[in-house]
C-alpha cells in the first residue's frame, strides 16, 4: 500500500519546491533589480554609459527578473499552490 501513495508524495514535494522557488525568485530578483535601479539613479546620466559598471549591473538585474519566468508567472505558481490547484 505504501508504494501506491509514493507518486502522490513525490508530486506534493515537487509542488512545494516549485512554490518555494517561485517565492525566492520574486523576492530576490525584485530586490536585486531595486538595488541596481537605485545605483543607476545615484550615478545619474553616467549610469547609462557602458564604461561604468553600474550600467552592466542594471542590465543584468533586469534580465534576471525575466530569466526563469516573469514575476507574474511566479505569482501565478504561488497562487495555484495556495488555493490548492
């Protein structure tokens, strides 16, 4: 009888891991973007020039929010987990 429930347990674990990954992505990615944006604002016009590292950091932070799915998709994953879909 235990072997019969194993796929359900594995599915529950996978769902939990997707939920945790989604939460991590939203929190970390948006925080990184926020910090990079503030650094860009501090540097003013120089923040947009390629000779300054802040331009690359801002560009990389922006891509990070899109790399493994947008924040909206991650929010849908979290919502589905919370409501039990």
